[in-house]
């Protein structure tokens, strides 16, 4: 009984990320007391949850066996479109937000259509879309950021990226959006028929079709979800930082995929974990924050991330082999 419980615990893909996160916090906290200060935790969470929103949607997409490399460019493009419409006087901020989200949904629809109907690998489709979207943002702005500080009194800005204090701890509204999305998508993936479809589509698409799963529609929906979450994350970030930069989000697509993979979602599809993704998001953001606190040059960040990815992949592989062997 005890051995069976231990075996099931070891087989959990979230175990490795959880241990790594605890070790990170303990190490950085022991080296620099300011690492665990309310101000630093607040600042770390603010950016963590913005990337985390994309990672949650990417978890479902990767579980279905696909990738989306255009999310980083949408992170930069959507706020540029919204603030261009707002600052030109063409629309109100609220209408500009809706238009930006609709455009993002259309981008996801196009990605899904190319992948499911034309049978082009998602890596190539979304790589092309990355260039199209990023190029559009740069063309619209001539490469210059758009001002956003005129949104100070907007209820929408407050709802998406407002802040309040609990003692000396600053809480951003984006944290609640992230927690809500994690709970909702975690429930969808593990407790609903749609979640079964997503896992079946990534595990064996032909077998899923034979059992009545509409694999193409499921994947298209997930591409749209990814685009919407990337758009929302970019808009929240632009409000928080008072800048809509067309180059924002560069490289985020790979960092998001790393977060999802570190959390235990299978690269080949068929298995995903929202809890693991939340841990993966925290691992990378704590690492980025912690190495600065201990005096490691920020340019060395990628070295640590690459090492973590390789280490976690080796750990996941070893645990999976042990589980399959029944030891």
C-alpha cells in the first residue's frame, strides 16, 4: 500500500517542478533576505502572471499535439493596435480592446485553419504568423512605442491591471485573472469531455476521430484560445508598464513553451498538466528574479534556463521509464 502510494507520487509529472521551485526559493532566500520581501514578491508576480496566462493556454494546445510560435508577436501587436485606435480618437478604450481581441481571435482561427485544413505543421504556420504579426506592429508604429498613460481613470484598465495594497504588499488585478484562468482551464482539462478530446487529439488523432472526436474543431478552438490569452496578456502588460512597444514579447513564445514543458506537459502531446505549468511559470520567473538578486549577470539567464530544461527533461524521462516499468 505504502509502496503503491510512493510509486504514484513519483509518477506525478508535477513532483519534479515542485521540488525545484522549493529549492530555488530556499537558496535565493538564504543568500539575500530582500528576495522574500513583499515588494520583490509583488513585482515578481506582476510579470509572472502575464506570461503565465499564455502558458496556461499553450498547455492545452501542446496537449493536443500542436505549438503556437505567434503568441509573442501577438503580445506586442494587440496593445499596439488597441492604443493606436484609442490615441487616434477613432474609438473608446473599451471598443479598441474588443477590436484587438477579435483580431487576435482571427489570427488564431487562421493558424488553426492552416494546420487542420491544409495539413501544414503548426511550427511552420505559426512561425510565418509570428513574422506577419510582428511586421504589422512595426509597420503601424514605425517601430516606436505608443503612449498608454491616458488610461489612468478607465474602469477597463483598473479591471485588467489595477492594483491595491494589503499592508505593504501590492496586489495586481492580473493575479486574479491568472488564478481564475488556471482554475477554469485545469477543470476543463481534467474534468470535462472537452479535456478528454484535447488529450485524445494529442495522444492518437486517428483513434480519436474513429471514436467521434472532432479533432480539427478542437485544435482550431485551442489556437484561438492561445491567441486570445496572448492578446490579453500583452494588453495587461501595456497598462501596467504604460508602454505599448511593437517589439514587446520577442522570444516569449520559446519561454512559454519552456514553462509548459518544465511543468510536465508532453512535447509529443497527449498529456498536459495545468498545475505543472503554474509551477513551471514560477520556476522560470523566480530564477530570472533570483539570479539578479544574487549578483549573477542578467545575460547569463539563458544558461540557467537551458540547464533547467535539460535537467527537467531528463527527470521526466527517468520517472516515466520507472513508472512504465512498474518499479
